[in-house]
């Protein structure tokens, strides 16, 4: 007869102690800094799940519809301070942000 108080393996304990990580959630909000036309910009991706409102893309003038992955960009080197830069942030289609670099 097998022992009932047998020690369970380390892998079994680890699965119970740590919840599974949501990789999409972890990678969707990575903010980065980019330089465009000599200015520094904070750029943060917004996933399809996080996109719940419609915005007007300043690159093409069309709507960024809810449920569409896009980018939020705001100045990182503005003279009026971080609060003013964050208030002036804009939501861009990913494609429009990329072609705007030319």
C-alpha cells in the first residue's frame, strides 16, 4: 500500500502557489521612448482588449475604433512639464505612427 503522506514534487507545489501569467497583458503596456524630428516621445501600445473608446488619429484623421490595437504618444521633453505633456497625448493607428517617421 502506498504512503498517503508522500511529499509532492516541487513542480506541483509551484503550480499551486503561483497563478498563471497573462503574457498579453504584460507585454501590451510597455512604454518606450522614441525620437522623431528631434523631439522625444513616450509611446505606449494599447491592446485590442484595452481599447474601449473611439479616438481620432492625428495621422490620418480617421477614427481609432474600440477594439483596435493602437498607440498612445505624448511628448517626453515638453517645456510645460509632464502633466501638460500627458494631457496632450494622442491615440494613433500603429501604421500612421510608423509612416509618420518619414
